C-alpha cells in the first residue's frame, strides 16, 4: 500500500497541468530543425522526453511534407511506449490535435496527436496497474502522516500539507493529512499499523526502503543540526561526540548517522 501511494504522488506531480496548444507550440519549435534535416535520431532525442513527461499523450506522428514520409511515431499501451508501429484503430476515442511544422516560412511537416483531456479523467493519466486500482478501490480515504511542529503558515497549513492538497486536487483521490505532535508516534503508526498509509518528509535509508517504503524523488531538503551549549568550544564535528551523551529524536534517521560516526 505504501508503494502505491508514493508512486502516485510522483506521477501526479508530473502531469499537474496540460495545455494542448502550448504542447504543440513547444513541439513545433523543437522539431523544426531535425525535420528539415530529415534527422530521425535527433528528432527522437527531442520528442521522447516530452511524451514521457506528459502521460496523457496517447499517440504522436510526425511527417515530412515533401514525400509524406513518417519520421517519428509512437503510441502508449498502458505503461509501455510503442515506437515505429501503427496506432491502434480504437485510439479514435481520444481527442485529436494537428499542427504544421514550418522552417524559414515554408511548411515542411505535420504533427498529429491523440491525447486524453486532463479534466475528463485524472486517474487515467497515471496509467495505474490493476493491483493499484484494486488497492484504491478498497481504500477510499488515504491517510498521510505530517508533523504539527513543522513550520506552517497562519492558517495552520505547511508546505507538506499544501502538496497533499495539490495531490488531491489533480488526482481526485481522497487523501487526508493526519497530524502528530511527535515523530515517533507518526512514524510508528505508519510502519506498524494499517490505519495510516504513508508519511511526508521522510529521509531515505536502505532499511526503511527495504522494509516499508518506495520513495519518490526528493521534494524537500531539511538539514540536521548539531547543537551544543554556547560555552562549549570542544565539540565542532561528529567525531568530537565520542564518549559524550547525545539527545536524539526517537525513530529519527540521525540515529544511523551518529551510530556510524560516533563511539558512544
């Protein structure tokens, strides 16, 4: 269940907004030179990152105008990108868009796109597996742990809860922040029960990933500080803590750092 939720967050943030005209304009600018040069390799290099980014692009074909030759074509089969194959006939159910490619004032090619409307089917854009869909059907409300002591605005919302709001808005998944006063309580509920499904702002460790979580790409960086008394000038580095008593938050990732670098 942890893996499903965290994968969804990454995919949703990659498709937060989509404007077909802006997409066409960007594609026309990127493809004009390689189409003019009939450079299929360069054409593929500039187009593939876009279709990987925009999950709602279902099919794309680029032709040159002189001989009506296809220079690039692809369609999306669930999670797979299929290149150099004819687009399936049932793709006519998608929206279509066409644009001309011009170079020095002359039409040199065309772009044909089939795509899903973001507003029509937000979850469809995620290309979920059957297991993920079934998990979401069984879990209508998804709870994510956040901490009360994190910096927040006057309305009580933090950077992390704002991200959850965006997730809910653009995916139509009922995601609810569950607030905790201590990291220990939040982390324990996520890892030891089925009542809370994930946690925000979690530092990576090999053990955590192996036992509990599949991580997204980092969305925030929070430094850890070594705090000593203002009259103490002997402690400047972690190695200076050898033999000293150190306070650490329970269940915090800093335990691993201290254990690896300090002889207690």
